[in-house]
C-alpha cells in the first residue's frame, strides 16, 4: 500500500470573517490551492495552542511527515514583530 503524502497547516492567526465565509478559513484556502488527490491534510491552530506532535517518523522514501510545501505569515522575520516562540 502506498503511503499518503501528509501536510499540515499551522494557523498563526485567527481567520478573518471574509476568509471564513468565502473559503471556510485559511485551511480551505491552502487546500484549494495546493491539495492533490490522495494527500492527507491536517490543521493545527497554533494561535490557540494546538501544535503538532514532534515525533514524526521518517518514511521509507526518506521524507518525514508531514511535508512542507509552502508557508505564509502576515508578518515576516524582518518586520520587528515578535512571532517566533
């Protein structure tokens, strides 16, 4: 059986009402843009203290799960905002 590619969206901010109403939240935005058939997607609301476990196993292909495909933040490391915990 083929192993599913697994991805996670870590939400670092609350979903604005427009994004919730239009896309079902940022999770829906990322899934609509990036998800492909046969993939598993997880949602972690880190803004609310929900973090993924850190003991991911490495697959036989050498990649760990979940995979990183893209990131986006409202602030950047150069903005002077404290965002790294």
